[in-house]
C-alpha cells in the first residue's frame, strides 16, 4: 500500500515556508528556484611546519577557510573550514587525499566541499536545497588563484644537545584573501 496521506502531509510541510507571507525572522528567502551563484568570500589558506631538531618534526598543520553564500537562496552565510594535521614535511603534502568537508549550516542550503592544494588549488563545492517540492544539487568547481607568502626560518643559535627545548626551524605559508563566484551545474535529484 502506498502511504499517500503521510506523503501529502510532507509535501504540505515543504511548501509551507514558501507560501507564508512572513518568512522566519532568521533568514529571508528571495526567489528560491533561481539557478544559484555560489559566492566565496575571504578564502585563506595557511600551513605551518615546525621542527624541534633537524630530525624531528614537532608540528604540522594546514587550514583552509572561506565564507559561502548563495544570495538567490538565502541571506545567510556559512563558514567552510578544512583542517589537515597529517605529519607533512612540506606544504605540498597537505590535502593530498580527496576528502569531503561540510560547511556549517545556513538553511535552506547544505554544502560540502573538497580542496586540492597541489598541483593547482582546486575548490569543488556542492550545495543541496529544497524548492517547490524538489531537492536540487548544484555542483561547482573553480581554480583558486592563490597568492602565497612563504616564510622559512632556521634558528641561528640552535645547538645539540638542546636542553632549552628551542625550536630548530619553521616554515609558514600564508595565502589569500580571495573572493570568487562559481556558477554551478544544477540538477534535480529528488
Ligand atoms: C570578509 O572579511 C572582511 C574583513 O575582515 C569582513 O569585513 C567581511 O565581513 C568578511 N565577509 C564575510 C562574509 O564574513
Ligand atoms: C567568515 O569566515 C570567518 C573565518 O574565516 C568567520 O570568522 C566568520 O564568522 C565567517 N562569517 C560568517 C558570516 O559566517
Ligand atoms: C564525497 O561525496 C560524494 C557524494 O556527495 C561521494 O560520491 C564521494 O565518494 C565522496 N568523496 C569522498 C572522498 O568521500
Ligand atoms: C559533488 O557531487 C558530485 C556528483 O554527485 C560528486 O561526484 C562529488 O564527489 C561531490 N563532491 C563533494 C565535495 O561532495
Ligand atoms: C541538510 O542536511 C541535513 C543533515 O544532514 C539533512 O537532514 C537535510 O535533509 C539536508 N537538507 C537539504 C536541503 O539537503
Ligand atoms: C642568538 O643569540 C644571540 C646572542 O646570544 C642573540 O642576540 C639572538 O637574539 C639569538 N637569536 C635567536 C633567534 O634566538
């Protein structure tokens, strides 16, 4: 037996926010079925690698953050952040394995992204949202023209043994800020 009544009730719930004249105060819907443009703002990338002696990596991490908004869907902005703390010995090693990261919620859209740092900085963003009883998926991809600064430092006074626990060297890469817009490919998935 096909459960028609619960389905109709669900559709009613889905349409409810679109048909009420007063949207919830936390966000303002505009024309929700318009093809979206993904707005990426304040994208920054940093990585740090610190050695406590020439043979011992003591700290390694890389961090990408950006703000994502889709003005045709919502006035809200979500925060997208990816962290890699694998024991890399050079910046080129970070984010080498493809992974999906989730942006912090900004209803009505949900977003995931992936990030590849080398050989070129490629950002892929997927967003899903519900409109008119359908669920949509937007798939966007862009090369991020990052301009980066690398500061390498070696402690000139480093001696071995090192009773004071001094740092031997550090390498810090700082890139951004970058703003870009991506026009994604959109399809109905449900
Ligand atoms: C981007 O950064 C600038 C400067 O810090 C800030 O004024 C602006 O609000 C940020 N944008 C977003 C979407 O957070
Ligand atoms: C934008 O991103 C920064 C961190 O990169 C975060 O502190 C800020 O809260 C974000 N802005 C919004 C509106 O989410
Ligand atoms: C990322 O998510 C998509 C589905 O949205 C999936 O097909 C893909 O395998 C995931 N990739 C990784 C590396 O988990
Ligand atoms: C985005 O969606 C496409 C198509 O379903 C999928 O191949 C890809 O892995 C997804 N990427 C992310 C970051 O979810
Ligand atoms: C957003 O993500 C939440 C949690 O994964 C899920 O329950 C919800 O159905 C998603 N909404 C859309 C529009 O994809
Ligand atoms: C190295 O030692 C000299 C002399 O003690 C001192 O002036 C200098 O600040 C030290 N440099 C560092 C990076 O600690």
